[in-house]
């Protein structure tokens, strides 16, 4: 059976997928396979982004990042499950972050 795309999943299916990623992260961490852990963490963030109500994200607003850092991000535009904009006090060019990384 072909795997459904995250964008095609219901909320229940997404939550099930997220639990699966958390379990795989736990196993990878227990086995010391950190690159695998990072891959599942990225997949988890993307899956969680599909559960976020895009209408709650305001263009031009600055959000604290939900990544354990003290970084802030100014949203310039939305495209799909990504917020595009700039990190505050950074000289990096525009970047897209999954919505789950924004503290909404």
C-alpha cells in the first residue's frame, strides 16, 4: 500500500504519524544514531506544521522560535506549511521555516 502524503492526511492520521516519528526518535536516541534522530525530528516538525491553523500566523509579526534557542523570526509571507521571513538580528537571507517552529 502506498503511503499517503502528510498533506493528504486527516488530523487523526497526522497525530498517529507524529507518534510514530517520536517512537523512532526515541529508538534512534537509545541506539546513539543521532543522524537518524535528526531526520525523524525534522519529519516530526513538518508533520506538526500541518496541524497548525495558518490563520493564526500574522504577516509582519515577530515570533519566538520553538527550537530551544532564543531566536526570533519575522514572518513576511506564508507558503503551504512554511513561514518565510528573516531571523531577528541575523544577516542571513530570507528563509522558510515550518510553522511548528513558531511559538504561536
